[in-house]
């Protein structure tokens, strides 16, 4: 009788332990399912934000390439202008040297004419004066040519300013900002997924432990039931 009561108490204890183990297993299972679903949703978010990031990067790259193309077109226009400017600039330098030489020759001739008049050499004075006027005409012609070339350079600059496309960064800046936002969103989604994936693995480990504990409790209960039946018979 005492032994039977002992077995009854032990069976009740084992049933209680098995029931607790079962409930712990069920709770662990629910926690695992919740964690697994959260990780699954986070993974889908990673996929969506990765696609958004890819599309934003493509737009960013297209706008950058378009900006580079405009910059290259402008560079070509200004390179052509500089080439022509340098050519005409060298012509102007050469003409200025000639104009300076004509101006100096003019002053010398007028000086000689003045000295000839002062010395009473009236035959040479007009000759020197005429030569001085010839040098003045050539100087003025050279200066006029220099002025024309300077105007030409100015016109070429104005033409280059009209033809060179203006750089507009607004579209590129907007695409860059959108890409940065998409990148940050994707990075945050990846970090969130890694955390939830880790939590899901931990929940799975806890469930596996609870399931193993429940199996042990079931085995202990079945063993005690077998012993109790043997005694009763």
C-alpha cells in the first residue's frame, strides 16, 4: 500500500513535469514562429530596399554620365576657343611689335625733320616729315588690325559662351540624394534582418532544447507508468 502510494505520487509528479515541459515546448514554438516570421518579413524588406537601391544607383549613374557629357561638350568648345585665341594672340603680339617699331621710326623722322628745319636744311626737312607720315599711316593700320583681332577674340569668347552648354547639377544632386537615402534604407534593413535572423536562430535553439526536455519528460513518465503497471499486476 505504501509502495503503491509512492508510485502514485511519483506518477503525479512526472505528469506535472511532462505537462510543464509540453507547455514550455509550445511556448518556445510560438516564440520561434514569431521570430521566424519577423526575420522573413525583414528579409523581404532587404530585397525590396536592395532593388530600390539598385534602381536609384542606375539613375544616379545616368545623371552623372549626362553631366560628364555636358562637361565634355563645354570643354571641347572652350578648347577650340583657347586654340583660336592663342593663335590670334600671337598675331597681335607680332603686330604690336611692328606697330611699336613704326611708332619709333615715326618719332625719329619727325625729330629729324624738326632738327633739319632748325638747321636751315629745308630740302631734307620735308623728306623726313613725309617719311614720318608714312610710318604713322603704317602704325595706324597695324593698330587698326590689332583692334580688329581683339574684337574677333571678344566675339569668339561670346560665341563660345553661347554654344557651351551650361552645367545644371539639379538633376544629378536629386538623384544622388535619392540614392543615398536608398542606400541608408537598405543598410538599415540589412542590419535589422541580421538581428532578427540571429534572434530566430536563438528561438529555434530554445525550441529544440524545450522539445528535447519534453521528450525526456515523456520518456520518464512512460517508464514510470510501465513500472506501475508491472507492480499492480
